[in-house]
C-alpha cells in the first residue's frame, strides 16, 4: 500500500472504530452499531456506523470471526470495499445454525483485512506455460 492510512468517518459519534487486539494481528475487529437478532438460516446486513475510504492500491475484505463461526455457525458473506470507494462499512451475516443469534450494539461481529491489489493486465496467449500443478485443483496434493 502506498501509505498506511485508511481514512474513516463516524456516521454516529458513538460508533466504535475497528481495532486490532494483539501484536501482529492481520485483522481489525469490527463492531456492530445496532442490536439485532438473526434467525436460523437468516441473512442480515449489520451497520457499523462508520464510512471508510479505501486507497487505490488496496481493498478491504470482511471475514468471519473464527469463534463465532466455530461456536455458533455465524459467518460473513463476501463483503468488501473496492479501491476508491467511500461507503458505510456493513457486514452481511448468515446464521447457519438452528438457534436465534443475538447481536448487541458494540459487539465484535467480523474482521476487516486490508489487502494489496495487483493491477495486472489480462493478456491473451496462444499457449500457457506448463506448471508442476497443471490442471490439478483442490485436494490434488492429498487431504491430510
């Protein structure tokens, strides 16, 4: 990334700013701005109360919190903010479990990771270089 600053604006003064909770953490914890419930098999978009501006050489990707996914089967669904976008940071959450999941305002609901974007140029070729992996895909190197 060209600089280390990703600018944010609080839409509401009491919105909580994403934060890292340990040295060397790759992700910022994102807090819910609202209290809500998510029923079994329900999908809901949760507000954070923050707007972000993402630099042109990176994107912001939202990931599930491992504890919520493992204990409650609460997962995020592909949210991201593209380079140059300025918009409210929201988190789309799916409850894959059998019980209603309660989110309280201020709780950590997801993680935000800033990723560098490689702006390569897709170029047509008559042939592609052979690689060791070739056409082998998932599971091709063994399961364990």
